[in-house]
C-alpha cells in the first residue's frame, strides 16, 4: 500500500513539473504598444497628416532630432548639392522631412526662366498629388530677416497660389536663383533657406531649355533622386 502511495505521489510530482516546464518554454510575451505621436514614422502611409495648425509645432520638434543639412538632387541634366541653412529651422526641417519621405523623387522643374530662376517640386502626375495628400496640407510662414539675399545659387521657397497676403510658403516647392548678380527684388518677400554648393552648371543647363506656356519646359525635366548626404 505504501509503495502504491509513493508511486502516485511521484507521478503527480512529474506531471506538475512537466506543466511548469511547458510554461517556461512558451511564455506569453506582452505586446508593447507604441504611441504614434511619440515617434516620427518614415512611412507616409502611417504618418499622421500635417496641417497648417500642427506643422509649426511638428517642425520645431523635428528640428531638434534631425540635424541633417546637406542634400544631393539628381536630375535628368546631372546632380547638384545644396546646403540648408540652420538659421531657417522650419524651412530646413521641412525640406529634410520631405527628402526622407522621397517626396521630391519624380517631381519636375516645372517653371524655368533663363537668367532668372528654375522652380521645382511639382508635377502634373497624379501620383505626386497622392504623395502630398498622404503627407498633409499646410503652409509655412516666411522667415526673411536672417540676412540672406537672393544671390545666384540660393534656394528659396515660393508663396502658395491661394489668396495669400502674408506670402505663406508652399512647402512642397522651391526655386533656385540662376541669374548672375542675383534677383534681389525678391528679398524680404520669400524665404532663402539654402544654397547650391556644387553643380550650378546643372542649374544653368536646366535654365537654358526651351519653354512653352507658363514657362513649363517643352522637355520634361525630372528629379530622379533626392538624398541626404550629411
């Protein structure tokens, strides 16, 4: 009888130990929830859309974490490098933000005036409109009192086409002054936020193409890549 009781106790002990082993082998890992507001997603599909009310706060925070200020733009006519000014933090951050999301890829130089400027960042392709829609609809205030002038080679941001007495900037587009001697009549109205450091010969080639109605090049000139180099 004692032998039978010992056998039953030993069997129960092994069975309990086996259950504990299985629990250790297959634990239930808790799912860590991430608040999207605490992160900056690189995927526009999961990014919380910006509007004019939220953009300034967003780019102020973005400026503290994303310090890159050198970008290389590759076009059908070659590549050029730009330096973005840290003094114009909202415009620099906006450009880096859009570069990281590959917004500028497949946009075009859609307005070209020789011995004046070339303007880029837009397209008549529906997929560019979809890119904008995923990022959001917002404008940036002008930042014109940093001492930067519209000299040859600088990058500036055009105003939105809407009724715009305060010349709020269209954040998806930019223009580069190609005119020798600069275009200083623009000073004080548009925000200069960077300059070309290499490849002004590429800008000169783009500026020299034939154009049609609205100064749109007769030959489409695409931005094939836009990448951060530092």
